[in-house]
C-alpha cells in the first residue's frame, strides 16, 4: 500500500464525528423515577396488553406505579381509577403523567421514561 494512502487512512480515521450520545436512564430505578415524576400506569387483571406492559420493565423496577382498575372478581372500575381520571370504558393500558399527558396501549419503556422526564442527558 502506498505511503500516501496509509497516511490518508490514518488521518481520516480520526475525523469521524463522535457517536451521538443517547440519553441514559436515571440512577434510581425507573419505577421510582416514574413514581416521583407523577406517572402512573392503569390497567386491569383481565387485560393481556396490561400484563405485557408490566413485563417490559426489569424485575428491579417492580415499583412501577400501577393501579389495577378491575381486580379479579370486581365489576366495573375501582374508585382509584375513576379518581385518577380513568373512567369505565377507557382503553387500557393507559399511562397518565403529572402534566396530564396520556399514552394509550403498550409503549416502549424508553418512551415512557422520556415522557416522564426520567432520562439523563
């Protein structure tokens, strides 16, 4: 390989821009951060999507703020859901954030963390 080509390759190898930094998760558990940010997941015992959403979190995030709107054996929604702004007939699962933002359906934990402000730059 000619010397000029080697020098050019060496010079160009150091010219690549640094990789874009991704936001990193908070030092506390995601569940604790979501709770302190005022985010809450509402679901139901009979809802497979709700179970799927909860399973997307690490076991260490067992403290994800969750309200079961229809525990096994109940009819209708429990009052905690009604009071939280989740009336009977609401699509589940639903995340409700402190600013009133709602995310319906199964969502990526990264999106949930970003919406709640639980990502460090």
